[in-house]
C-alpha cells in the first residue's frame, strides 16, 4: 500500500469518526413515533391511504417546521396485516426504540387496542385509538394511558339517531320507526349495540340486529332479511369487503341509499366505487372533512410532493382515509407540543407525552394556524375525559366525491357518558384497578 | 317458549304463510349456489386430473381478476383484456408445471398440497406487487338492475352469473366427454400409470388442466369481483367452496354444481328463518354442518367416486 492510499484511508477514517458524535447528538434530539400499519393483507386497501396520510404529515412537520420545538420526528413502520397477534409483536418490537422510547401507539385496530391497553399502562406508553377501540377508555380515571378522542362509536351511534330523528321531523317521530343495524360480527361491530338499545328504549323505535361474519363477501341472506323487515333506516358497522358488498346489495334491492348510513370505517372511496352508480346517495359518519381543499393539503403537496399533484394522488392525497391519517398524525404532533410546554422542548418519554395528551386543547384558532379550519372540530382533552365526545358529521357520496350533508352533530352526552362510566367501572372492578382522582 | 317456537316450527309456519318470500329466499340461494360452484369447479378440475388439492385456487381467482382489471385500467378494451388474461393464466399454468409440479412427480399428495400453499403466498404477493392493493372496480358490462318477477326480487347480475355458470358447465362437459384432450384428462384422472403406458403426455395434460382451472378462476373472479370489487379478500372466497366440495365430491363436475345449489339454498334458508333466533351469522358454519351431514351417509360426497381398496 503506497503513501497516497494510506493518506486517503486515514482521512476517510478521521472523517467517519468525526461524524459519530454528531449523529449521536442528532439521535439524542429525536422523538420516535412508531407506526403500526397494514399495507398488506385483506384490509390493505384501507390501511395504505391511512398510513400514507400519517407518514406524510410527520414528514411535513420535519420539512416545514424542523420538527416539534426543534426535536426531529422519527418514524418506523411495522406491518401488522391488521392481525392482533402481529400487532402486539410490533408493539413489543418498537416500544423501546428512540432515545426516550416510543411516544404514542396508534394501533389502527380495535383488536390490537384491546390487547395493548393493559400493556401500555405498565409500560407507561400512551395509546391513541382515534375513533375506535374500547369506548370505555374515554374514562381517564380508569384508563390513564388510553385515549380515544375526538369521539367514539357510542357517541357516533347517538349522533346517527339524532340525524335520523332530524330527518324524520323530530326525535318524537322516531317512535314506531324501524332501524336495522348491519354489523361486522366482531367486538368492533358490536360496539354500537348498547347505545342503540338504550336509545330504542328512550325513543321507541324498533331495532333489528343483523350480524355479518368476516369477511362479508356474501350477504344475500342479510339483505333478504332487510327486504322482509322493511326498515326505514339502515345503519352499518362494517369493515373491508363487507362495506362494498353491502352497498352493492342495498342497491340491488332498491333500498334508498340516502337512508343507509355507514360508520366512519364504512365511508371511504373504497367502499363506494365498486358499486358504481348504485352507491349514489349513500351516507357515512365522519369526524373530519373529505377532499383536499384545505391549506394543510396545499402544504403537503408543496413540501412532500414538490407540487406534483399526480404523484400526491397516487399516494391517496385527499382521500377520506388519507385525511384520517393526517388528522391522527396532527393529534400526535399537537400532543407532543402540549407535552413540551409542560416538560420542555426535548425528546419526551411516553409518560410525559401522556401529560401532553391530557393537556391537549385544540382551539379554532390553533386549527386555523395548522391549516385545518373546518377540517376537524376543536377539542379539549382532560384527565377525566379522554374522548371529548366530539361532534360527528354526515357525508354523502354523489358518485364522484364525498360531501358534507349535515352540520356538526353533537352526540347525546347525557346518554353516552353514563354508559362510559358504568363500563369503565365494570372494567376497573374486573381488573382490580383503583381509579385515579382527576382534579 | 318464544325461543323454542323460533327454533322449531315457527320458521316453517312463516314459510307456509309467505310462500313468495320463501321463493325469493330459495331463488337467491340457488343463484348464490351457482357462484359457489364457479369457485368449486376449479378445485375439482385439478383434483380430478392430478389428485392435488389446489390450495391456491382462491388466489388464482384473485390473480386472474387482478390481471383483467389491471389491464383494463391501462386502457386495454374488455375483450382484449379477457384474451390477454387467458394468455396470462395459460403461461402461469406452464410455469407451475415446469417449476412446481415436474420436480415433485411421484411425491406424496401432501407434498404437492404443501407446494400449492407456497404458490398461494407467491401469487398473493406477486399480484399485489404488479397490480397494487387498492380496491378496483370491475365492470365488464353485465347488467345489474333488480328484477321483480311476480313479487320475487332477483338481481339480473345473478341471473347472468347463473347463465354463464351453466354455459361453462356445458362447455366443460363437452370438453371432457367429446374431445381427445378431454378423454386423455379422464384417463389420467383414472390411472396415471396406465395413461402414461398408452402414450398420454402427463406434462401436457397438467398444463391443460391448470390452464382450464385458471380460466374457470377467471370467470369466478369476474363474477365475484364485479360484486365486491377486485381486492385481496377475493382469495378468501375459496372458503365458500369447501363445503360445496365436501358435499359434491372432489372429483365430480356435476357434484360441484349440485353441491353449490344445495349449500346455497340451505344456508340462505337457515340464516333467514332460523338465524334470528340464535343471533344470526350462522350461514358460514351451517354450510359445513350441512356438508358433514351428507358425509355421514356418503363419505365420498354426493357424486364422488367410491373408493374400493383390495387388501
């Protein structure tokens, strides 16, 4: 080896060594946000746009704002295939990553959420099951590390009944009306039943429950029963292929689509496009706006896709589930910001981020600053209320796009909150949990 | 008492009182049964010719439908996309014969079965890699308006599906009974060694039978994909074909049809009339119970070949 080669090697080694402390310092100033995603498997069509929205917003925060309080956001995806067992493995794999461990887990599955709730309380890593998971977790006294804001299935079910009452000309007109619930035969699908049963007793409508087994590719008998029952309204708690088939079958029996309302997991483009024109008029609940007409979308287009709209659309930009991923990521970022206001602008532990989640106060002004004015509704989380019982809007498919057809509908807090507290107390008793006191 | 009524004679009374609705349930059951038969046929063809239970048949349904809709999304006209998809399925059959079946000649059936599980995972990943994971709308022009026949509502799409299914069975029957290749297929199915001894090329036969199974998968994929959109879940439709196979027998084309019709009507009647008494969602497992009941009396299935072994 000649002198020249030795010199080059020596310089290379010095250069490499000199970067070590720098990269180590950089790594120390990172906040690790794990991403449980499902980009493969039967539910991938829903998992991909959501994961893309979440990923893009995290990248936007780094690219546009330089992170949160100068702390860079680092993400890592773990593929769950929407499988509970794999989801738990992902949690175990990712919970210790980053200089301070995982910030907050977004399980993206009610099944995974149920499994992670006890673990997260031990590991002191918060879980944000945004609009899904265990509804009772809205009671922060029993579930200090689980959050399900902005609103839950029970709140949504009560908002649906309010919407139906409004369309029928008043809540008193619900008496004698027939409502059918077509639901995924799983813990998720059964979530609205207690609320709908309670409201049936209160308002006097008739309720028929129709379970559809996974995956829900064949629903002829369900819709034959609807033909026989002749309901005034059909509510659906579906998921995956069940949604597409239900919309198609409803059209096949000439059921009026503007009297068919899906849960917010039954209201994406994927759920209506296969049915073609038959899906026109179909309704679905939501807690955020559809489309890409908000300033945050312009920012995403500019910073993530360099203005290339075709590329952005190829990554689901502006689709319903993409937007939901963006909303989820925004909640995480704003919780981090709130946590930094309490504990300082540095990488934070899960326990510290939990404080931020409980202090989260998204005002209308703050949403406007984020470019999301009208995109989601303001909310304020507290130690006592991890749900906030946020309002729900109804959107309608016109054959090409989703549009709002209602104002924000406030859930029936007087009905839902006592149910939440009762269920949380039962959970606490069953699991030997002493509820904490919220000041 | 109310529960007992709902579980026993209550539904029978309802059937008697509302015969038109019963006719609607039965007709929809029959039409759904044809759709099950379409999937079951693919299994039967391969099992009949090679004794292999093709675990990948469900994924072949998905793969063929993905290929068709993928080509159509790239601007290929429907007829050309259909032809190209058939070509893709034939090429796939040739590759399967060369890479999977030929090296495993004379291996136990369980080894071949395991290889089809591998094929399932490969085709799932390969299909998604090439055509993506989004739900794709498939519209090949089959009308889908509801039709009221004397108070009985049926979907015109389902009627078309039944007609296409029936045509396919007739074509397959002619193919098996009247053509030299069909006769060769039956010879191979009856006895591999004897067929080889009279000069029937086993490899060619395998390619032919996997190609035909691929085309049957394409027809099933079009029918099911038009209903639900083309997506990963399409591969799970194979689960609906299993009770049909158990009931109809793994080696009988008419068995797949009759089995499908019995399962279709049986599960719909059970779900609509007895389901509500037990919370619903009974049709999936009821289909298997029905199939197992038949097995008690005919272990080889309704039309399966009776196995006689000399000892």
